[in-house]
C-alpha cells in the first residue's frame, strides 16, 4: 500500500473527503519540517508510541571500522543517528494470523 492508497482507505473508512484525508496522512507521516508529527518528534529524540501498533524512535550507531568491498581497504564509518520502528504486540499478533 502506498501513500495514495492509504489516503483513499482513510477517506472511505472515516467519510472524510480525499483532500482532508491527504492532509491528515501528510500531517502524521510527512518528513517535511513543517508537517510530519512523527518525523518531527523522532528527529528531536522523542519516542512516538502508539499502543498496540508500535513505537517510532531515534537510535544511535557508534563509530566503527569497516572495509571497502572493492579494494579491501579499512575505513572508519562515522557515528550516526537513525530512525527505528518496533512493532507492538497487537500488530505482531495480527500479522501472525
């Protein structure tokens, strides 16, 4: 399912217009700094926990040594922050059915 299909499903389930459903989806999932409730919270280091569905959070990866697969040369991979999602129990159970 892509963003357009999600918008259409939201519109059908709630009776919202497609335009209103698109604004709602953008407000939650957009990565734009002015929109995107989840992305803004995670980028600040906050956790977004939706009970039963899952948790969005920011994690840190330490600096480490790596190897260039073409040349075999060692290189330093810098520390990084990255987004992570952990599925909740209800979502895991639903997927298992």
